[in-house]
C-alpha cells in the first residue's frame, strides 16, 4: 500500500504508478498486473516525474529488477534539490509521523490476543500485538518494518531483535496488500544498533500511545542490549 504523496508519472505513456520502497538511491513502482511487466525490461531507462507531497521532480530511472507487482529502479543523476527533498521526506522522524492506524487484514489475531496495524509511507509498517479488553490493553509485541526491507521487533520479556525482510517473488490475490509471512523475516545474528536507533526514532516521533513508547524504552533498558 502506498500513500498518495508518493507517485511516479511515466513520460512514455502518461500512466501514474504508486511508489513503494523509496530511498535516497532508488524506488519501486507498483504495477497493476503481470501483463505490464513487458513495459519494464531490466536495464531500460525511464523518464518521468516523481510526486512527493504534491511537489513534482523530474527524474530518470534505470530498471534493476522485477519482483511480483513491483519494478525496482535506480535513480539516475540525483540533483541537489531532489536529494534534499528525499532526505527530508525519508527522515526517521517524518516517517514516524506518517504512521496511521488502518483496519487489520484478515488472518491475524486470535482468542488470546489481537494485532493493531499502523501504516506509514515509504515501506513503513508497524504491527502491535495486544491482549486484554478495550481500555485495558497490554502490549506484548511491536514489529516495525522500515524501508520495506529492514525490521526491529520488541517483545516480552524485554527482547529486541533486528533483521532483514526478503519477500518472495509472487503475484497473487494479495498483491498490493500488506501482509506478513514468517519466512520473509531473517534476524541478524546480533542486534544492529543502527537499525535499533532508527526504529526508536520512528516510534518516538509517531502518534503511538505514550505508554507504548515507554514500553519500547523499557525494553531497551531491561534487555541485554541496553547501554
């Protein structure tokens, strides 16, 4: 899922594509069907306009890979204006502020606990596992995915892990909808302090409940990885 603030208009056909996994060096375009793959052979150069929060930037892309409903592209010749705009757009504090609650897709939760989903821009997703009744919820786990490729997970009793997200190349009925498959998540052998620092900034900058932010801080203090 992509927020309307991230779009790419392809000059060749005038079509507008949702942008996902935006970074300082590249992005992925979400295509509408497998038949559109023929428009994006690996190595082809694309020209168009990148729309960031209603501001347009002329960009050139090189197609690097095709994965499911996504076309991975490298940004070519990034000028100073675009670089500054991307740095601001992708700053951890701004990504944290972009997180908003959305209805949870089918297939999550159970009798003992449930999941709450927060969606942000540029591959930022947060899942909170809670238990208890409304008004007295107990936070058990937070899973934060950022840039669509990295994650940090906090869980009881005060455990923290980091790692990478590697999605399969599959085009199916769930294409374009955020979902979680356990085999996509590959934990680092040792907690990555850079990923943790970025994740903590995202959480602390968000509109999540203050009690959840305190829980994240407490996890770090009580874990073996705390400083």
